[in-house]
C-alpha cells in the first residue's frame, strides 16, 4: 500500500514569513512528486513538481526532495494572505500516470 | 494553458438513477482520470484511461464505470446512484510523463 503522509494542520504563519509544508511517502520506487494548491470549494491547481533530489525554485515557491529520507517539502517565501489554502502533496508512479495524494495541509497566512 | 471541462459544476440526482459525468479536453492528451474527493479521505482515484477505449481501475472502482470512445472525452457512469456516492468528482488529464491538471469539479448530491 503506497502511502503519502502530511500534517493536516492547520498551519498558521504570519504574513511575510516562510511557510514550510512537509510530506513523507512510503514507496522508494516513487519517481515524481507534485504540490497542488486547493482553495476552499475549488479544484486542485498544480504549483510545483520535482523529479530529482535537491531544490527546485519557482518564484516564491521552492520544492525540496530527499529520496533517501523519502521526504518532500514546499517552502513559500514572503507568505501572502492569498496563499491561504490547502496544499496537497502527490507522489507519482508509472511516470506521472498514477498519483497517490496526501490528505493535505491547511495553511493560513495571518495579516 | 491546459483546459479540462467538466459538464456540470453542481448536480442533484435520486438514488437508483444512472448518472453520467462528462469530461472534455482540447489538448490531445493521452491520459485522463476520474477522482472523488471527500472530507477526511482525500483524493481517491476511481478510474483512468491512457488511450481511446482503454481503461484501468483505480483504487475505488466499485459502483462506477467509464467510457472513452473518443480521445477528447472521458465519461464517468454511476450505474445505480447511491447516497454514499455523494461527493466532489474531479477529472484530470496529462500528457505522456507530464503532470496532471484538474477540471473545476462536479459536486454531486444523491438524494
């Protein structure tokens, strides 16, 4: 059984600070890793993906992958109230054809 | 931009009805997916299709079937709707070894 674990939160961060979201996965054969943002009542929106160990940066977002520790994280710099959402970690198998999702972490950015 | 169109945002049906949910794409992508999302259970894969007339069961296929007669359209069918199928249904698609992108979702209520 492939499992993806996230802290459900809520995680509360002051505006302008760094938000750190974490995810662990059980299957060492996992090849691809994704972060989705989901606003209340909306569908998930892809914000980052990473395939190789290390860091990947895109604007205020940085994804970090450590395959040895089976750990992937998302950092959001200069957090804004508009970043308040649930963040879903997803781990891919068969390329990205099959995803297993974590339960999501609810993030609140306080002005 | 990836465009995934789900036929209805909100749908109300009665128990025992046959229900069709439609998903249409204009990207010529091979892979299409149906998920349901429930509070506390997260996103769960129902079925996916990697080509016309090809389908594969996901984690929770019971009570559902799918149809993909043309590449751009993937339908989810509830053969005889039951109240435990009340949920948010999300269609996603991806190209070969590409991330998945979601439609807006259909909130289905079975009374």
